[in-house]
């Protein structure tokens, strides 16, 4: 079984309780572990796969809490780093209609330092790049790019999820698009939301969007469509794979559960690159990944709601 190395942010989500989407009125918050790459690492491990998290948290109680959550979920944290800078925090509130108020206080995640010794670990394994904060500058962006280059030289299967957060790129979407292009060009698997696919391709029609993204270089494209399933696109075939019906409570982390489940299955192959030429197997795997994503929406909080292997297979 191959190891999936997940690089990016691990942070505290302070989720407002008992009010709508106006954070200025929030009085109570619940502390939760967050960060898309960390969620993906937990999703893989809970399904019986092997995942390693590479990121940085503060040398403070919040950082300890986050690393303990990953450890408790059987994620390898041996390559995680600590910083004197405080742990990154996000304050979030949600209204019943889904409207969100969001305040982001960036801290230790940007302090990740590149370690050249890690390169050898990537050989014929899988690298997953989640980009929510990784393209915002700091040491993380530098390390992110250098690990990406290392993976290209180690026959590594590369997965990219842009994790676009409009709140973090207000009035600067063009910079986000430009920074994503090298990763789309060279990654074997790209996972997009509907909004991301349209933004990065410049096309509203999904078939046209996929064609543009393939022209850039993406080999396998998955576009998650919520209850409508997932559009899977290769250079030869496009198909929408249905999801399973559920009564969603909290959609946080559903996309991370999806890509985590898909990567766990790819990692179980003798050679991960096999999936590039086996479309029927890919479609079957996406069906399982849709199930994992749907199950995650039936509980509160991303990591506690991630399914175990017996729930999916």
C-alpha cells in the first residue's frame, strides 16, 4: 500500500453557535480541527490507508490539540513542524440558508520550512496538494512548490485540490488562477468544485471547462456537484457518477472525504499510475468516494464525521 503525503494547512475552526451569519453578534464558539489537507489525511487513515501530514502549527495548546487529533485518527505526524508563531485560526458562522461570515487569522501554517530529506519519501508514493492557504505566501508556499518539484522527479502520483476560498482572495482572483496553473498542468488528478472548475477554466459549461483544463495538462478531472454526484473527465470520456441519497446536516469536509477516499483506493493499487489508463476502475472508485462524501454530511464536524472502511465498502 502506498503512502499519501498531504501538504498544507492545519488550523483551528472556531464555529459560532446559536446565531446567524453575522460574526459580530456571535457570543459562543466551538473549537474544531480544520484544514482541508488535514481532513484528507484523516479520511485516508480512517478508511485503512496510510497518510502522512506535512504542515506547521504553533508551539501552543491549539497546535498540540490539532496534532493530537491527527494522531488519534492514525495519521503519521512525524513530518509536521511547530513554530513560535501562534496556530492559524478561522472564525466561521453559518446561517440556515448557508450564508457565511468568515474571519481568518493566519499564523503558523505559513511558517512551514522545506526539508530536502523528505524528497526520497515521495518515490512512487502519492502527493496530495491542498491549496487553501498554500498559495498565500510565506514559507508554506515556497515549501509547497519545492515539494511539488520533488514529486515530479520521483515518479510520484500527484493530486491537486485548489480549495478556493473566496474570503481569502477577495479582489485578487486572477492571482489565484495564475498560481494554480502549474499544478493543474502537471498533476495526474485534479479535484474541483463547480465554482473552481468554472473559475479556473473561464468556462461556465462543464464540458467546455473540462476540455480547457485537460488542455492545460490535467489528466483526470473530478468535479464534485453535491447531491448531483461527481463529473469524471479524462481526455477520452466524461461521465457523471451519482451520489447516494442522504439527509445532510453539515456539509463541511464532504469534498475532503471524497478526495481522501479516492486517493485511499488509488494508493491500494500496486502502481498508482495504473488508474490513468483504467477508466472503468476509476468510475467505480469515484462511486465509493461519492458515498464517503455523502456520509460525512450526516454528522457535525468534518473529521468526526468521516466514514470508516466498513461504512463505505
